[in-house]
């Protein structure tokens, strides 16, 4: 397996050397991964990319090649390089599973490790989470809007490189796409591979009919003709029907479908449907493509477009949106105690939630729908006889819960350096992603102006956060005694 340990920003290494030279290399810390805003102005985010993070951590080590490269930069001391040579991941990781629905400002991944290792993991973890979650979220929005119409992902040629394309295909399939055009992803992950043809097959030939006929003879069991190269209705559909009549039908093959990739898709699909039906091909399908997203799909359906399947590329594999996940230090272990840490900013949204935390989700016992999430300190227990969710800043916004069930969102992935998580198959992830999505009210998952979902802080965490903000914005922030009161827990794993 390729060693990707140096997939880290250079400043992670210079900071790591600083910790090492200070004698803090063994200091145990907690980092949280979270994001501040849902992409697409949406109401939710689908978490993905955990499997790639697991691979990265399992293979985390500095070999001779990596050490020699760092030595050649001239930026690192020999004693630090010797230290890196023996460095292994011995920490603990908690994370939500691939396919989980998550929301801003709640920890989706928590890393507990020595400060050098924890710092070096940042870039890879964020790259995996941000890319995977963006693709998974984009796909779920599109698939949800399409309803029962299958959506094929074929964005490989628009993705940011080969690895990105393969990961996009995988995350898209987990999040509901029916298959992919990416053959490598199909081989690697067992994803159904699908495809029709490109315009070049038609333009290379002398005429459209001959192109379709050649394709039919070479691929008689998979004849989906691309009909918009010259004129969709007066040429493309006409020639597709001619080939079906002249070759497919007489030889016992099925005229599987047509694809339209340009023009007024609603109008063209309706007219094409009439032509196919009149020719006796009522079961021949119509696939639509061309820069589709959740909004254009909704418009097409509202306009009565005739759609049997959809092909979506750019807006799954190469979206211009971003998740914006960040990786922030939230606690340090000192003298056996967890000392919470906080980043304070003039922007309220950038003030972090301090301490070692858990996230719980409440479900209505009657409907099974999610009611809200609470972020609390790790030692807190959730009562089962009533709970009040309180907004993290506008405390007058409250929601009283009764008759609920509770689920902790994060799972233990690594414990003291050992992988303890039994990773599900891609089909199991796909089923889990659909199950968790269906746990939310449609008002929360709708595309336009979704209803806000409750993600609140426990009273204890909110009080701690306010105390730390007050302390660090006061004049006496160097008073070590002043932060003794915020040492809230023993340095130990979750129970």
C-alpha cells in the first residue's frame, strides 16, 4: 500500500517539531472535526470519507523515503527525524459512520492522541471528510428530488483527478446513486457500471443511422442511443427507431432506450415518448442528462418531462460548493485531567465548543423521526424521562422532549491504536445512508428553505463555553489558577 503519511500540510510538521522540542510530544490532546454550515444552503449534510481515513491511519508511518525527503528540506532537526521514524498511531478515534446525517457545529470525528500524531492527521482527515461528505450530500439531494427515478453518476471526467473521481463514484453510490460510469470504481468497490455512448461515435460515422446500426450490432443487449447529435426529433429518435425496426427487433433484441443530452429536455422527452409509443416501443426508456442538479430535476418533473433515468456528472463529482470541515483542538490532558480549550473569535460562528464531548440524537418513539441533537460533555448522562433542548446562543428558544429514544452518534473506530470498528460493506453503507435519511422530517430535508433542525448544547457545556469566553477575553488570561475550575473530567476513554 502506498505510504500517504506526508499527505499533511507542511506547517503540521513544523508545529510537530515545535511540540517535540518543547518536550510535549507525549502530551495527550483531543481534536474535533466539525463544520459550520450545510452546503447548498441545505438543511443537512451526509457524512462520508471515514473509510479513507481508516486506511490512512492504519498505514500511518514514516519510512526511509519520507524521512530522507524531510531531511532534504533542511527544516528539521535530526533528533526530530529520528523520533518520526518510530512514530505510530496509538490513539483513539470516534466518528459518525459513512452515510450518517450530520449538522453544523457537532463533532463528527474526535481524535484523542499524542499532540504530534493528532496534529499530523489533520489534513488527511479533513480532505477525506470534506470531499466525501460533499459528494454524498449532493447525491442525496439529487436522488431525493428524483424520487423513484434512478440516478446514474457519471462525473469522472469532471472530477479533480483520478483518485477524486473514484472516491466520488463510491460516495455517490453509498448515498443513493444507482451506479456509475467509472469502470475503475466499479471494479474496486463492486458498484454497478452503466453507460450509453458519446457524440463522437455518431460524428465519426458517415451518417447517424449507420452509427446506430454499428452500435446495435456490437452491443445488441445494451442499446441506448444518444439521439441529440444533430436533431433530436427529426433525426435522432427517427434513426433509433429505424435501427430497432431493421435490426434489433428482427433479431430478437430489445430496444433498450435513448438518451437526450441537450436542448429543452422537458419538451424533447415528451415528444420523444410520443414517437416511441406510436412506433410500438412503449417500454423503451428515456434517459436525460446535461448539467442536471436537484433544482433542474424538480423543474423537469413539474413540467411533465418523461424520464425513466437520469445521468448526473458535474453536480455530483465536481460541485462548486464545499462542506468546510475544520479540525480544532478542544482539550488537553494535564495531571490526569481534561482541560478544555477554546478558540475565541470576533465572529460568533467561529467560536469553538470546548472540551471532550459526545453527541446524542433524540427520536420520537411514536413516529421514529429525529427530534434534535444535543452536544454535551463526555461525562454527562442523558435522562430518559424528559429533556429540554436549549438553543446554544438564543436560550429563549427551547424544545421540551418527552417519549423519546436516544442514540449516540459517534462510534469508536480506533482504541489505543487498534482498529476496533467492523467496517460495513458498501451495500450495508448504502442501506444505512437511506435508513438514516428517512429518519428526518421532509421539512428538514427539502431542497428549498428547509426547516432548521435542533442542534443544541447541554446546559453544562454552554456554561463552560461562556466561562472560557469570559476568561480568555479578560485581562488576566495568563493566570493558570484561573482555569483550574474548567478541568472537568479524567483523561480516559468513553464508557
